[in-house]
C-alpha cells in the first residue's frame, strides 16, 4: 500500500511538472467537449470494470472462507477415527497451506496441481475400507464426504473466478481513453501557472490510481494478506492445537 501511495505521489509530481513547463498544444477541435466526453466514458467504463472485478473478488473471498472452514471441519471431525488419522489429515493440510504462507499468495494451491482432496479421500478409504462403523463414526464419515464434495465444487468455482480477468481489449480501450484525457489536458493553458498545474497533475494522478486499483482487483492482490495469509494461518493454528 505504501509503495502504491509513493507511486501515485510520484506521478502527481511528474504530471504537475510536465503541465507547469509545457506550452499548451494547439488542436483544431473543441478540446472542452473532447475532454468532457472522454472523461465521462473513462469514468463509466472504469467504474463498470471495477464493479465487476470487485464482485468477482468478493465471490472468491467468500468461497475461500468456506473452503478453509470446510478443511477445518474435516480436520476436527477426523478425530472420531483416532489420533493417528487426525494426525495424517493434519499433515495433508499442512502440505496444502504451508506454501500459501511461504509464497504469501492465497491462490497458490488453486493455480497449481494439488492432491489435497484426493489424499484425504484416499486416507479415509484405507482407514474405513469395508468395516462396519459405529453410528457416530458413520455419521462423521458421511459429513466428511459431503464436505469433500463441497470443497471440490468451491475449488472449481475459485479457479473459474480466478481466470475471469480483464481482457486485453478492455485494458486497451481504457488506456486509449486515458491518453485522450492526458492530451486534452496538455491543450489547456497552465504554462508557469502553479495552481492550474497542480490541479491538472492531481487529475492525472487520479487516472493512475484508477489503473492501479483495477489492476490489483484483476490480479487478486487487494487486501491479499488479510484474506489469504491469515485464513491459512488460522487453519494451521487449529491443527497445531493453538485454537
């Protein structure tokens, strides 16, 4: 976040200096109309993309919370089959969540081939086999199998949502509108006028902020630490007995 603020501040100072020392461009069109229309289109289009990516981000956040909650449930419920089985489930989950904490990328196991769910299923298949289970264990096993099915669905949804990125054509259109706005600003007089240059520099910095904000939503990096790392750490703390 600090790096982003410094980047936006740098662009603000750069744009202010450019507008302050630049002689206004002369274009044989109505610049005010061009600036108004391009700004309006940029606002509408960027707002639509941010809203769409924000909805996608929230959907992934909710699915991830449910997935991690389901993994915690499976670990706790596996205790009905003995400490040895629960310990093995814990080892499987550690292999799943440790890379998330090491890479600090919450979607690490969802963009790479993993065997977490199949390993859990195989473990219970070996543990139970053809045994006649007591009523409590039978109920626990049914709940675990339903949880695995739900987890598989959640994983597929997250992979699908992860791939719903902003297309290059839409990025190109947004950049094209931003260039029109910037060129239009260059035509407005601000040569050696500090107050106007600051205003125009702030306007240009806001454009940069929109691109940074949208890019973070698109790459799923907005509040990444809060959603990914803390959630993974919570599951591991349950396994380690700290929660």
